[in-house]
């Protein structure tokens, strides 16, 4: 069985975005190197440092994607083609958009809770990993004791205000074990195992 992980680029003061969801310089590391990286499912090419590219390729383990409705709406449902071409579960209390799906066979399932999304994602994932996206979803997974790994790309900037990666945590038994540290160009990649003692 795969793991459930979350992955975000985070400012030094703990934010993943400004209050308006913009990210400023947070993603500068995607374009500050010489090595081409082409994420599956995206019509884009990143140019990372060698260290960041190696880290990216080693940790590109997503088999199923779980996100909240905010990310889904912000990305306009990725036009029906989800990130990494992964089966995608969208957590929402609203019905899909009226014109959904935009393409036949779009691999999206709409569910009304984090628990249901993870249960259904596990049934689809097999031995592949489940990537949970969105700070609220990651926080809920920690509170439920079902997040196995946290991946941080720590950017040396201050956003000073905005959306925090970890807010509203109430699982007091959560512990983090450092698995990996990689120094990229103006970015530090960190992986932690999450345990619930």
C-alpha cells in the first residue's frame, strides 16, 4: 500500500500563498536552474537546479490526487485533465460545475468528506501514493491521523500574511521524523514522516 502525503512550497514564515491565493516569489525555484523537468499531465517545462531536479524525480510518486474544491475551482478543473494524469478526488459539498465534465472520461470523483475521499482513493491507488493538496485538506488529514508524509520546499522569503500550511491542528500526538534534506538553488527540500504517538 502506498502512503498519503502532502507537498507544498512554503515561505520561511510558514505561508503557502498570499491572502488572495497568489504566490509571489514562492515558485522561483521552478525556473532558476538549467535542468529541464516536465511534470506529467502539465503542458509546461520547469528549469530547476540539478539538486532540485534529482529530488523532484525521486519524489514524483503520486498515483492518486485528492484536493479541495478551492484548488479545483482555482485551476478550472485543469480542463478535465488532472495533475500528473492521476485519478482525482475532489472534496466538496457542492455539485460539480454545470458544464462538467469538459471532456469525456475526465477522471474526477466528487466526494463530501476527507475520510470518504481517502477511502475511495486507497481503493483506486493500490500500491501507489496518494497526494493530498490544499492546506485545509492536509490539516484535516493530520487531525484524522491519516497523513503519512509531509514534503516541504522551503523558500527563503517572507510572505508576512496569507494562507498557512499548518493551521488549526488539533492532533496533539503528531510527531515528525526527518527523512531527507536537499539543498537546491534558493530552496531547501525537506521530507518528514508523520507519526501519531
